[in-house]
């Protein structure tokens, strides 16, 4: 056997499929996967079936395509929860808190939730629900909305296929996001605005704005958010806060991946 050839070809082929799906902007047809990787279609279908069984791939029957599954997202989250991300992100968040004088946090995708990995509170600010290791539903939070808005629409639809995928949570300031059409409207507004915002969905009286942290392919691996009492921050200040958060997110992205994410 050639020393350059893998000793476990099935494992190599499986990882190549996952790598291709991770690097694509959206789900792919099995025939396209086979063509790009120069693999037999029968082999690709067998491997996709195994990956789907274990949750690393999800099948989108209407589109006849395959995308990354929740288990793959959780692998990404597991990496993000490790110390390197915290070590890189914490000083940047501290500097952001010093500039804007508001609390900030960093969260990573975890299935349909976001998991908070860093919280930096501004002096004198109230304790936040979004403490380290807390998980909250993506549609409820600014961090989650920032991540979802940066995902391909087909991927969002796969994560939230029906009403059962939505967690009901009380809100004093916003219409509940309890169905896909409502989520889609919120994400469309987020993309148009350039940043995510929630008002009172997590904690009454508090609002947050969020921006994604993108990898070098433009895929959201985390989100950075700023939280503040609604009465203390006028609406006209929000674009400036979002710009500050975005600069920090872009710097973190560069530090994680060694180069800036695509615009």
C-alpha cells in the first residue's frame, strides 16, 4: 500500500464528506457529493445513511439534498467550548465592555440552542440570565438570531421543520417566535438591519444586540452580543453598538482562523 494512502479508506471517505458539507454554503445532492469527491454513488449513499443515522447529516427530502446534522453542529460547539476560544475571546470582550460600558457575552451554536461560553459584565450592571454554560433557544436570543441569520435558509428550515421544534418562552416585549414563518420574518429583518436584536424575550426590561463570529468560509461558529436595560440605551445608539460588536467579532474571527472571514 502506498504510504500516502489512508489505512482506513471508509473513515477517510466519511471525513471527506463531512468536510465537503462543512465547506459548502448549503446542502448538496448525493450525486454532487459523489462527483466532487470522485467516489462511487453507492459508497456515498451508504456513508450518508450511516451519518444520518448518527445525526451528523440530515436529509432534506423536498430538495433531495443532504446537510450537516445537529450532531455535527454539537461537535463544532464542543470545540468552541474548549479553552482556546475562551482565551482568545475573553480579552477582546473585556476591551469591548470597556469601550461601550455595557455587558457582553459570547455564545456558540448547540443544536437549536446557543450555549454561553463567556460573560463579561460592565461595572454595576445586573446579573444576566446568559451566564457561562447556560443554554437558551436560538430564536429567543440575539446571539441565536445572529447565528441563524448567517446560515443558509435551507439549513435553518432543517433545524426548525415544524412547530414542535420551537420552545415557548414568555415575552413582554416581542411577538413569540412559535412557527417557521415568524422566525423567517425575524431573520429577514436581521439580515436587512445588519445585526440581531431582542427586546425582553430573555429577561423583562433588558435588550440585546448580536452579531455572528464567522469562520474563513463565512459560516457562523459563534455570536457576540451586548445586553443592556432598554430604558438606558436610546434606539439611535444601537447601530453604533452593533458596529463596535462587529469589529470585535471580526477580530475574534481572524484570531481563530488566521484570516478574516469573507465580507
